[in-house]
């Protein structure tokens, strides 16, 4: 029930938001087909209780061959030119090279009002549709490396417009670095006045124990002023492989939930699993597991796993009440239970088949030995009988 909506127009079948007049785009005129599609999307997701995370600025639409056909490119519109806008007509580099002044139009940077007014008009048009719906989150960019003043400006505009409409909104930024300790991420983590949640999707390039540790370090660092940590993109697919394989994608999904993070969504193919059979199995198994515990009352608790090796198992628990343990691969750990002798119900699930083994009951006040039957298994240990 969580989808990503990047305001991008680069894929086959997409249309641009502006109307073409005599071979050039007019940034004063809308292409109604674009906005009709957007409105239908918002209606359908709202009707189905699906959370939408909008990325306002689709970074890669403003570089390379996509910039060559983007309406904001001065050679493609009738509203400004390269000279009076300060914008390049060609940008042949990756976004990390920061060679498009489009992202420096704001007052705190270049203050290029003849560009900014059309950027602002575009965002206000988005809001004229989206603010009617309560299922929308707002992310300023996709994998950005530009000035932090850029995201700050748009987050404030979105919050101000929402306030005028009498509604509340939640905002974030998505930085490019894969390491959450990179100073760029501090612009989101350390500024709750601008960003009410934190998208940490780029952490999903990390593998194994490092993937868990990086997220938990930041979660611990902001614990005195906690905010949701979202994952709108989980990388990993055999089809592509550069960002990890199928196994990495599945592990990242399970570690994110067991790590107490607010959301987890597989990235689209080929960079992620999308909604293939393995992704669907993971979602179904996770739903079954969360139906058996109260996730709101649970926290990450790897400290309760004895004899644990790196990346062997992960624990999500309400100590003394219920525990869930995820095994990425075969392994054995001991789970520390309360000293008192209590009855516990144990249920195992094969994640990739979503099949649950019959529940077992034990009575003990000692650590319980848990041995995974194979790769990608999880177990629920809850107080009480079957």
C-alpha cells in the first residue's frame, strides 16, 4: 500500500506537463492530459488507501538526453532563452557533476526569478491536485546532490500552501550518497523544521550487516527527536546486479522492517524486484508475521540474540511479550527470554513460499535455541499457548 510517484516524463508513453505551441512549449499553458493522468492516479490510490510518495523534481529529467527535450530547457520553450535564464541548453554529465543551474534558481542562490516563477508554477499546480488527498507524502528530489537551500525552499513552499488550505503535509529530501553518515544527509536528519520524515532509500545500496548498522546508527542518533525513516526504493535484482542481487533485495526489505523503519518498498525492475514473485512472497510473509505480533510495541533487539554472527539473524521484539527473528540464511542463535518459566508459542514461516509451519509450544525461562531450516526464514515467539 505504498507507491512512488516521481514527477518524471522521460519514459515511453509519458507526456510533459506543458502545452506545445508552434513547436515549442509554453510554460504558461498546461497539457491537460498530464494533469488528468495525475488526478486519476491520486483518486485511485486514495480510494485504495495507498500511500503515495511524490518526488517533486525528477533529477535525471534535467540532465543528458532528457534535458535535451525537457520543456524547461531554454531551447525548448518560448518563455525564456539561454542568456536571460542562465540555463544551459546542453548538459552531458551525470547529475553529480552539478552542471545544470536549474537547481540554483532560488533566492538563496542565483535568484533567477524568470526561471523560478515557472518552477514555482509547476509545484503549485501539483499541489492544486495533491492537497485534496490525505494519502500523499512529499519528497523534494530524487538522489540529489545540489544545494540544501533548494530542498529547503520547496519544502517551505509546500508547507505554506498546505497551511493556506488548512491541511497538514509531511516532507523530506532524498540525497544521493549511499552512506547515511555523509554530511549531505545531515541536512534532512538534523532539520525537522524543514523535514518531518527522512527518506533513507540510498542506504539500500548497502549490504549485509552494514545495511542494518547504518540505519540503526541514525535511528539512535535522532532518538530524542524521532521521525519516520522511509525506504521508497529497495535495490537488488539478479536482472541488473549492479545494486545487489535478489537475495540482497529480500534481506534489505526484512532488515528495514525489523529495524523499526517506517516503510519498505521494492524498487522497480531492473534495479529492484518490483512486484515479482519473490517480492510478493516477502510481502505476504511479512503481513502474516505482523498479524501475529503488535509491531507498534516492538523495537529492534539484536541484543537479545546470543551467539549471533554478523548478518546471521535479526530480532524485532517487545521483550517479555513477543519476539520475531529473521534469518537471511541458515543459522542458529539463542534468544534470551525472561527468567520466569512461561509458556511460549513458536511459529516458523518460509518467507519465499509464505507457508507457516504448525505452531509449537514450549515452557521455559531459559534462552531458546532457534535454528533456521534454510535461507530466508522467520520465526515468531509469543507468550501463551498455540
